[in-house]
């Protein structure tokens, strides 16, 4: 992701964006992990693009950002509440740390970890 200012460009790598989102997800009580395939993209070369990582897909347009997550939830937690918490944590992290407007955070619960 590149942003211009009157003093120069700010370039945030795909890895940093993925790490911020990943930490926000994993910091949520009830989340055991993320799942999905590993695909890489290069968001820094174009404004409209897509980042993909294990269990994480980020789509950036000129207007906003859409995040798609595939998560694994621990047994015993209310899945609906865990997902709401993930959405709030990710939204807060992206908006505060990256200064981006977050459109949606879509979550797909892929697995349940039994004790």
C-alpha cells in the first residue's frame, strides 16, 4: 500500500498489513488459529489489489478495504460472540494503525477445536 503526502510516499508492505490483521485476530479470546490456503499478492505495486495469506484475504479499492478471514474457534466459546470480537479487533487495528477505512470484515469459521 502506498500513500502520498506533501513530504513523500509512505509504503506499507503486504507482510506488515497481514501481520497487523493476524495479531488482531489471534489476540481475540476463543480463536485457536487461522486456516486456509497460502497465496501471496503484491499490494504495494497497485492501489486496487489483493493480499492473501493463510486464512486471510485483503482487498483494497480506492474507497475502502474488505477483509476475509477463515478462523478456527475453540470449543466452549460462543461462536457468534467470538466473531463479533474478531471484527471489532481487526477494525480497530486497521483503522488506528494503518489509517485505512475498513468496509467489511467477513469471517468464515472453518473448524472447531475440541478439548
